């Protein structure tokens, strides 16, 4: 499988301030779960550079030189650092490559320099260490090592330069997308009076240079032309974009613009996070109702969200049911009812899917809808996507994973001296544990996830009767194994396809030695290593439980459905890409 990298650029028009960071995280996660490594180049928040210039003018009428460049560079560095922290909150492993670490050398000094080289080895190392690397755009270093800047709009130039350099390596698929507050390039200002502006689907670099340089920096377009680099201009979460390259002009047709109407069943740890995210995107999502057991409970959701105990009422106007209530029987009835009405479904409920997933998929197929389930395995880690992708592209031979955040958290705490019971109580307080934590501790939760991964890896009809389960407590549990200085204890799930396609596997406590991928897994971190039939290993890791990581993957499924609704396509193509 070739290495796939997406270079994204977020300017100050889309990351206007800290309130927009969650939208930035959703965009990064969207590409990450397609199996792509992501480099994110950021500008300063909206208005920051102007404010810094004004500050400098408080001391001199014409600020310039090293001090001025250094002051302006703090805007981009601040955004990169805060976006990295927002990704960490969502459980996405990310690194910041600051100006010195990226080593972007420029030709020329001052505030309008040109990029000459980067430390490609450092960038590649960072991309091996974490799937997401953040880069403050616009900033370089001159011959004397001091800060230089790439001119107004210079983060576009940083992004295109990095993409061009990364593309050198053979067998690498590099995509470069500049995210803007418009959904592409138009032949005239779409907000101006007069005839309707037309949006380009494709255009050449020269066509782009004939347009106003306020959308894409002209210096950046010229660099792309010199390097033969195709790039995209798009808004957050859009499938459609304007593609700029060695291309003739073509135009987009008008597309349907309407919010996706979402009913949410459950408003606990996960549901609250989902509803709060959706409320930030009113033009994309309308929450038709949040269904709970006790409508009188105080909830941390916006006051205009309707909280009800009436599922029918919430489903009445909905396109999608998000099931984040948990349990099996009532969730099953609700999902079945939604599918019968022709609604799409997004669920985080592995217990439901392990028991009834095959049957729900059959009903959903008959109704032409989907039951999306990214959050049901691995919390915020795209495990089902990884396994499904390897299965489709090469074939899965085996996999092993730490699939339960609560037990991993408890084992870590006990290793550091906590009592077992106190550690379980903390995991409950942090929102990691199931409503009944026995399901975590006796290995049931990890076992259900193992079943879902096996179906994705080996086919829905695979015979899984040979899978075994041993947890940390309860029937069949062994005593907590004593690592005795040999390594760390983890609750590991594994499966392999043997001769004649027989699937073996199970869940159980295992001592993992230093150097193993599971040896250093802090807190509720999960990790999955998939071995393909050619012998290569594909690893994904991140936060396996908790409000924001889990909400991130539920919302990613909803953005997929939103893209399908906008383009009036069936969701096969868009969702299967994820
Ligand atoms: P939770 O905090 O216990 O919240 C459950 C919510 O569902 C509550 O708001 C509850 O209403 C509501 N609810 C339960 N049964 C209901 C029913 N019959 N009718 C209406 N509402 C009902 O659970 P959670 O941690 O958010 O987990 C939800 C689902 O996500 C589970 O399937 C879980 O396995 C899965 N999941 C959780 C995580 C995680 O880290 N927590 C990660 C991945 C997947 P009241 O508030 O009125 O009681
Ligand atoms: N209780 C589960 C865990 C939630 O701890 O992993 C995530 O599925």
C-alpha cells in the first residue's frame, strides 16, 4: 500500500479563533480515518497579524527587520499549538513542528521571502511518530538563521511547498487542499451584486493567477505551476472543490444546501459531546430532538436543543438517528424503527452490533440506508476503517489490539500503586466505563469489539465460535498476571485466519515486553496492529474512550452522511471511502 499524505492549510478565515478549533479537528480527523497521514499548515487567527502590526507601530511608524518578523510569527505559532491541544482533547496523536524543527530555509530576508528548502528528514520522522503534524505557516529562516516571513497569504505558500517536497518520494500519494471560507474559486466575487458567480470545478494555474490573489496567494500559485503541483481549494468538510493544475476550465452545477436533521437517542457522556459539536454547525446539522429517560435532568447542551422522552417525536422530522444510549433491547427496537422509516443510523453501541449487527445491516440494505458505527470500536481511533481498508486492498492475516480504555486505565493505575476499586471509580468518573463497568472488567466490551473487527477483517459471515474471553474479574477471569518486571499487563484482543479460513482468537490479560507497540499505552489509550497477508503491519493508536474522542468519530460519520445528502448520492461512495 502506498503512503498517503494530505497537506491541509487552515487560514485565518476558517480558524478565526479558538471557537473554530473543533471544526479544524473534525476536518483533520476526516482525512486521518481514510488512512492518510495529515500535515496541517496554519495561519494566525483572524485579525491577529494586523493586531501585531498595530502593536509594532506603537513603537515605530515603519516596523521591519528581525524583531518585526519574530513578533508576527507568534500568531501562527499560537494557532499551531492550540490546534495540537484541541487534537489531543479528541484523542488524536499529533506533533507540532515549529519553525526551527521544520527548517524552512528562505531565499531573501524580511517579510516577503521565498521558500528554498525544508528539513524533509525531520518532517518524515515526525510523520512516522504521529499521524498528524502541525506546522505554523508563513514562517521561515534566512541565511543568518533569523525569522523570515513568506508575504501576505504566505501559509498557502508553505503548504504548497511542503506538498511539492513530499511528493518527491516515489510511491507516495500527496494531496494538497487549501481550506477557505468559500467552497472553491469563483469567476467573480459571489457576494458582489450582478450576475451569479460561477464556481470552478477545474482550472489551470494561469486561470487561477488571473483571479483576485486574496483567495490564494499568487506567489503560491506560481510555485505550484513551477513544480507541476495540483492543488484543491475547498471549504471545511466538502467533497467538492476547485482543482487547480494542468487542467482546462470546467464548472460546478448548483448543489442542494440543507441541514441534515439529526435525532439523538441518549445524552450521557457521548451524546452530550455529539450534541455540543452539532450545535456549532447549524447550517449543516439541525438537532430535531434529544431523547433521554429523564427529561428533567440538567444537561450540558445548548438551551435551544429540545430534550424529550418521546422518540417518535424526535424521529418524525429526522434524516438520521444517532443511537448513543447503550443497552441492547431498547436500542435494537429504536434502530430497527428508524431503519423501517428509511432513516440513516449512526451508533456507538458495540453490544447492539455484536448481537444484531448482521440483521440490522440486512434491514438497512433493504431500505437503502446505512448503519454507521465508527465509534463502536476504539473510541476515537479509526480501527474499523483501518481493518476494512486493509481487507479491501490486500487482505488481513491477523490483528491484535488493546480495545478497552477502562481496563487499560485501571491496569495503569494499579501498576502505579492505586487500588483496583479506586481505579475503576476514577474510570467511571472520567466517562470511560460502560454504564455497568463489569462489561469492561470481565472482557465483554473488548470481546464485542473483537467480534466487530473480525467481521470487518474476515467477512460478515465468518465463523467466530472459536473466540475465547478472559477478563480481569468475574467468571473465567485469571488472577491479574504479575508482570514481575518483565513488561506491562494489557488486556489484549487478537484474531488470525488460519488454514481453511478458520478464525482463532480471543481476549485475555497478557504481559507485553518493553519495545512492543502495547508496552507504553497511557490511560485509556487503545492501539491496533493489523498484519496484512503480505506481512506488512498497519498500526493505529489514540484515545479509546471518553467524551470527546468518541464524539469525534460519531460526528465524522455524520459529516459523511451530510456529504451524501448534499450531493444527493447514495452514501456508499462517500462512506466507504472513510
Ligand atoms: P451514558 O453516559 O450512560 O449515557 C446514556 C444516555 O442514554 C443517558 O442520557 C440516558 O438517559 C440515555 N438512555 C439510556 N437508555 C435509554 C432509553 N431506554 N431511552 C432513552 N434514553 C436512554 O452512556 P455513554 O457512556 O454516553 O455511552 C453510550 C453508548 O456509547 C454506549 O453504547 C457505549 O457502549 C458507547 N460508547 C461509549 C464510549 C465512552 O467512552 N463512554 C465510547 C465508545 C462507545 P438519562 O440521561 O435520562 O439517564
Ligand atoms: N467502556 C469502553 C472502554 C468505552 O472503556 O473502552 C469505549 O468503547
